[in-house]
C-alpha cells in the first residue's frame, strides 16, 4: 500500500495537491502533517474531511518525535510542502524560515532515512536561482544564488536533500517551480492579495516601478509536476516547473483591475521590497522530456477561474482577512 506523508497539506499548494491525489489515484492513502501556522487552514480541505484514505495529523516538522511517529506508522513516501513561504515575512524576521525550512527538512530527511521511505520529494522554488537579466531562463544547472532569507532557507534545504542523496543514497528528488496562482492561496501573495483588495475597492500596493517579471503557473499544473517527479523522477535529480508565462507585475495588476472592472486609480506605488529579484523565468524542458509533464491550464482561463473562486468564497476570504492579517498588512503596506 502506498501511504504518502504530505507535509504542509493545509497550505495553498499542499491542499490542492492532496485533493488532486485523492481524486486521481484510488490506490493512494494520504497523511497530511501540518502544524497550522497562520498560512495553514483546515478549511482548505473541508471537502476532504472524513475521506476514507485521508488522515490529518497536527504536527510540526521541526518536532523530531512527532515526525518519527508519523513516518514510522507505515508511511512509504514523503512529499515536503511545509515551509514558511512568504518573502516579505522573511525580511521582517528570518528566524522561523531558518527553523522550519532548514531544520524541519533535516528532521524529515532523518526520519525518511530511518524508516527507509521509497521516495522523498522536496518541493522547492525557482527563487533559489536568484534573479535573471532581461534574457535567458533558469535550468537545473543554473548556480544557486538566493537573494532573500526565504530563498536562502529553501536553498539550504535543497542542499541538505542533495547531501542526503549523495551520502546516504536517499531516494530523493527536488522540484523547483515558479510563481503559483489558483484557489486557496493565502491573500498575502500578489494575485489573491490584489483580487481580494479590489473586490472591496481597496487600493493595491505595487512594489517599486512594478516592472519585476514573474513566470506564472496554475497550482494544478504544479501539482501534476510534483506528482510526476514523485512517480517517475530519478533519485538525486532536480526538476524545474514553470508556466512559460512571463509577466511584469504592473501588466498583471492592470489585467486584474480590468477583469474585476475596477479603475486603475486603485494602484498605489509603494517602496520596493529590499533586494527584490528583477526577473524569473524557468526552462522546464527536462520535466517535459523526462517526466512527460505538460501544462494544461492557460493563464487566461486559470486567472478568470481563480478570480471567480475568490468571489464565490467570500466567507473563506473574510475568515482570513481578520485581525492578525490586518496587523501584518498595516506593518507591510500601511493602513488599509
Ligand atoms: P503556504 O504558506 O500556503 O503553506 C505552507 C503550509 O506549511 C501551511 O499549511 C503551514 O501551516 C505549513 N507549515 C509551516 N511550517 C510548518 C511546520 N514547521 N510544520 C508543519 N507544517 C508547517 O505555502 P505554499 O504557497 O502552499 O507553498 C508550499 C511549498 O511550495 C513551500 O515549500 C514553498 O516554498 C513552495 N513553493 C511555493 C510557490 C508559490 O508560488 N506559492 C512556488 C514554488 C515553490
């Protein structure tokens, strides 16, 4: 029996991944291991509660005993989504990033090794490669050159995974993906932040000149990529995933404003993020050729569906945009 421990399964990508896996593979059991930080939300998997092949454990990946107990209870594979994931928060305080993203990964790797898991997947990011000039794209050979405390902590984790493969023969793969969008994304990230602000006619904060370029991929395309890397990826290998959809933040902002039928006067330029990477672009040829992975969701369709999802889930949004969220928002951008 295949039992996958999915860490961080109550977050944005992890919850989409669990839903996808349970629906697409009747032979797989999923254990969701998540400590429910501000970004973890049981409501993201409300439709999965009670599923016969799904179990939730409230646990912290930096808690060695809890991790050993979870993996030791029959887990065959580990897919690590759990992380502190927001660059701006890592600039305010890098401590939780180093703790969760590096120490947590080490503890997971130790337990995966002890209980001889079949496959370990580290879900990483294109941000480990740093920033690009106006041309070119990151390949799996691009040197690691992270710019933010977030990406530095993810790089540290990637290096540990590589070292565990090299030293102990750990059957591990690393996936590195570009910016995700889709349903259930915490509204601190650009697309859900702007959509949920615009829905209430609240101005949207655009960093600097807004000409930072990001490559957008729908979360379900990322999920099928992680699944393909888990099922077919060769141990010790890295696989890049991206949307081949580069857009300057300002162009995306205009698009969101237009799709929501709001005026461009809602744009507020704010001081740029310190050390802000200028451009990301991903070459995902290796994943396409070796894993047979392809993107299915076009940006136009995916973005429209995402906006519709946030409109249809006003209660989910309201439950997040509460006191704690507003405190963070004011610290970051000033009063709403
Ligand atoms: P998220 O912030 O929405 O979710 C993170 C989840 O991890 C939350 O449920 C949280 O409760 C859980 N978590 C945090 N610390 C934990 C700990 N110590 N123990 C157990 N659970 C813990 O993040 P996301 O956007 O879903 O990203 C998931 C993964 O994908 C991360 O590793 C991130 O680096 C990576 N990634 C994200 C993107 C993106 O665009 N969002 C792109 C590439 C890679």
